[in-house]
């Protein structure tokens, strides 16, 4: 069981590595954000029913992408997005810093 869990953790880390290797298209990320995230995190990402993401940008990309890929509670999983879409939305969030 522990081995299985660590295999999953590795798969996720590998995916995050692939996403971070890509060059984000911030404009595409803004559209993805407006369509999929703004409803909970607010138009300007300062929070709504979901937390203020601008306030979370001190976290690493790995931490934030882990949430976006896996979800957590009310936060949906976006594991079915392409690596490029994940990179784009992450790039958009970084542009808000
Ligand atoms: C249905 C509402 C909802 C949607 C849609 C949603 N989120 Fe969330 N999100 C949440 C909630 C609630 C949390 C807090 C989860 C927790 O801490 O357990 C969260 C947490 C997060 C976190 C972690 C923040 C931290 O460091 O604690 C990130 C990053 C995030 N969301 C990004 C996104 C992005 C990017 C999208 C769009 C692709 C998105 N969310 C869509 C509700 C949502």
C-alpha cells in the first residue's frame, strides 16, 4: 500500500515537472481561468466561495499545481486538462503577482 501511494505521488510529481517545462500562454490561461475558476475564486482571483488565490501565490508552482491537478474537497480536480492548459492557467496566476 505504501509502495502504491508513493508510485502515485511520483506520477504526480512527474506530471507537474512536465507542466512546468512548458512555456505558458498567459492570455489562453486568462480565458481558461475566467471560464473555469472565476466562479469560485473571483474574477480577479482575490476569492469568492474559494480562497483568495493572489494571496496564495507565495506558495511554489508545485504546491499550487498539486491542488489544481488533484482537487481537494470543494476544489474540483483538473487532471483531465492537457499539460499546456495547466501551464497556461498557472502562467496566468503568476501574472497576477
Ligand atoms: C467549485 C468551486 C471551485 C472551482 C471551480 C475552482 N476552485 Fe480552486 N479551490 C476551491 C476551494 C473551496 C479551495 C480550497 C480547498 C481546500 O483548501 O480544501 C480551492 C483551492 C485552490 C487552490 C489551493 C490554494 C492554496 O494554496 O491553499 C488553488 C491553487 C486553486 N484552488 C486553483 C484553482 C484553479 C486554477 C481553478 C480553475 C482551473 C479552480 N481552482 C477552480 C474551489 C474551487
